C-alpha cells in the first residue's frame, strides 16, 4: 500500500504539477463595438474575416513571389498589403495600437530592393504586430461572432421527446 501511495504521488508530481505551474489565467474581454458592423446580423458578410484573409494573402504572397523571383507580383502584393492594412486599422479605431503602419510601409519599400534578407528583416515587426493582436483578441472575437448563442440552441428532451431550449434543459439537469 505504501509503494502504491508513492507511485501515485510520483505520477501526480510528474503529470499534474507541470500543468499547474504553466497554467495561465485567461481573461476574455469584449471586442470593441466597432466590430459589430463587420459581422452579421449588421453586416451581410463577415467583413473582418474577409479582410484578415486578404491581409494574409498579400503578406504570404510577397514571400511566395519572392521565392519565385516574381518581383513584379511581390511588389503588387506589398502595395496591396499596405492598403489593406490601413483599411483594417480604419475599421477598428480602438485597436490603433496594434497596427504599425511604418513597419508595413518599410516592408513594401524593402520588397522593391529585391533583397530577400532585407525583406525578411522588414517582415518581422509586421508579423509580431499581427501575432500580438491575434494572441490578445482572437479568442474574444471568435467567441462573440463565430460561436452560436445558447439562445439559438434547441435540444430534444430525452424524457418528453419535446423540443426544449438549451438554457431550460440545463436548468432542469441542475435540478
């Protein structure tokens, strides 16, 4: 019995303690109200998602074209990245600190040099700003605009076999 207790303690220390020591509290803040106009029901389409795809396409397009030494299209992607980046920052003014316009302009200027090393260095701060915003805002935006509201979820009660709203079903389960 004593040996079993030691093994359980060892398993606890090896498995659970590292998880607890690396756990981090996550606070999800409400996205800015200006985002509401970029998603249904106010917008007919998910404008912010489309804009993020455009940004990603232009940013990635610079590197794909650079690798293929298609400098004409790399420069087009860089210029369109600058424009799309500005559009995104204008749509959500509350997030102005996430946008580094000078870094994006510098990236576009470095693309014109056709020097992959300079382009790579200029891309780093742009990637960091995107990463920072995604790390801090992605979950809250996804939660608010992508996940369904529990008010729209309906279930079939297994006993009565009638349709029931999710919140009422959960209340009944809790007793």
